C-alpha cells in the first residue's frame, strides 16, 4: 500500500505534498504540526501546531497490538525495509 502511494506521489510535484512519519508525529507533535500547518498555508501555523500538540496524547498507547509470528515477520520484513529505505527512514 505504501509502495503504491509512493509510486503515485512520484507523478505529483514534490511541492504539492508532504510526508509525515507517524512516529515523528507522536514524538514531536508541535514540530510536525508546524510543518503541516506551514505546508497547508493555515493562517496561524504556530497556533495550529499548539493545537496539534494538545490533541495528541504524549502517552498514547495503541489499544490493539499485532505481533507477527517469526514466519510472518520473515515474509514481510523485506517489504518493510524496502519502503523504509525509499522514504528515508533508516
């Protein structure tokens, strides 16, 4: 799915989209909120960033965790690593 999205984005000028890593959004909501607000051209990006920081719970815990078996992990990990490399998350 991410691979399809990345392929589709390759046909769109890079100035027209922004990439936000979910981990970064949880770890630095104000920083990422400011990036998003500036990209979207909101009237007050700083206030937008502050709202994002208040909205995202810093101690957020996923309610549902999925742990793949070793066999499943061995099957999907190469795909995950390809995508991580492609988006610069290595």
